[in-house]
């Protein structure tokens, strides 16, 4: 009996999450400084989508690719890690620290979206190509299942939960300050 081709594919999942994030940044960029609630909600959605995605890539996917990759592949993975770090530790905190009613927020959010798009586009071109060459369709399907299970697990949910709590504290502080 012929084995059915696995339908799941981690690269498709990651790419569609990139597209969701790109769409959220398009919406953020279209907001005015008066759209305080919309901006906060869109930023919350960006974090909820980005953090588990990036965390899983860093902890599971990049190391697995790095293990099998040649020197150029390892270099591409090193670039991807550093781009994550720059976004998570520099750009994203800058956006979160700015007042959603300000042009500073609009500017910082635009840079956030641009950096993310740059990283995602490069990842789709380089890292995904590597993964396609290094892993079988079966393995890519297994990664997809593992990613889905991890996102639903306590560890995956904690990545979003921690940010949600911080966001709630911040918006409460903002309400009190008004
Ligand atoms: Fe990434
Ligand atoms: Fe990604």
C-alpha cells in the first residue's frame, strides 16, 4: 500500500504566521494617533503571534537545522538568531515603551514591522530552503505536529501569558494615569 504524502508542513505553518504578522503591521501602520485602543489590541496580537513563533524557532527549529547544516547554513542560522535578538530586545521594547497615542509609537511600530518583514523574508528564502534540503517531508510534518503541541502546552502558553500579564498591568497603569 502506498504511503500517503504527509500533509502537514512546518514551513507552511511558519510562513502563514509570518503573513499574519505582516497583515497586523499593515493594520498598525494604517492607524492614526487617536486609535489608542486599536493600536494596543493590534500590538497584543503581534506579541501573541510573534513570541511563541520566535521562541520555538530559537529553541527547537534553528538548533535542529544548525546540527545538520554546513558552514554557510550555520552562518544563516547565526544571522537569524541575531535578528530575533535585535527585534525582541531592542525594537519591540522600544515600541512597548512608547505611548500608543503618539507619533513616536507610529514610527517605532513601523520599524518593528520593517525589521520583522526583513527577517521573515530572509528566513523564508534561506532558512526554509535549508530546512527543505536537510529534512524529509515526514520530518517537516513531525516538526509541525511538535510545534502545534508545544504551542498548546504550558511552556508555549507561558510565552504569551507572561506578555499578556505585563500588557494588562501597563494598560491599567495608563488608565489610572489618565
Ligand atoms: Fe525567525
Ligand atoms: Fe519565522
